[in-house]
């Protein structure tokens, strides 16, 4: 996690802490960039969207994924 909770709040709004134990796996995203990000950040956790569980690294923190999307949108809008 490269951000403090304060920064995460500023970037994502809402109540990001409520997602801190949530993970998303590669199969649940279609974007190649996001898949690559999840592969890099993956840890052993069940996916909360499809309930996939694996001894392999398949899922990344939902907050990290949201921050990554947020960064990408920031790059595009600059
Ligand atoms: Zn999944």
C-alpha cells in the first residue's frame, strides 16, 4: 500500500475502509492492464466476486485495484 488512509479517502471518496478485506481475481476483470496489475499485486486470498479460492496467487486487494484505476484515470485526464 503506497497511500495513507487519508490519501485513499481523498482519491476514492466514500468509505474505502469497508473494502479493505476485499479481493478481486484476474478472472473478474476484463481489462488487460488491470489483469497485469492483479498478477503483480496478487496474494493468497479468495475472490469476493466469484469466490475463487486457490493456493496460487490469484487475487489482489480491491483498494489497490481501485487506486490503480484512479491513477490511470488521472494520467488520461492530464
Ligand atoms: Zn473472481
